[in-house]
C-alpha cells in the first residue's frame, strides 16, 4: 500500500467522510492551502500566496486594494 506523503493525501479520507456542504468546502480549501505551503516542488510565490490565504491575509490585501486612494481634504473643492 502506498504511503500518503503530502498533507492533502493524509487528510483527504477525513474530508471525504464529511457530509457535503460549506464546512467541507472550507476545510478542503484550507487543506489545499496547507498542502501548497508544505510542498517543496511549488514555486515560492505560490506558496506565499497560499500562506496569505491560509492566514486570512488575502482578505486584508483585497480590502486595501478596494480602499479609496485619495485622502480626504486634498485636491480641488467642488
């Protein structure tokens, strides 16, 4: 029998045993992100992106990008 070597291979049976739904999808996404971080054959940029996604940093970065770029009180007044 083949030994599971990656994080995703090790946790896949437990995830598959869960009933379908949002919790299963969320857990699968977290497991995939963790697996990407642990693998050495993945490009470092992709591993850093997965780390941000896993720690919630992607939401922070997206919020910063959506914020207005002009500071209040600057520029011409209408």
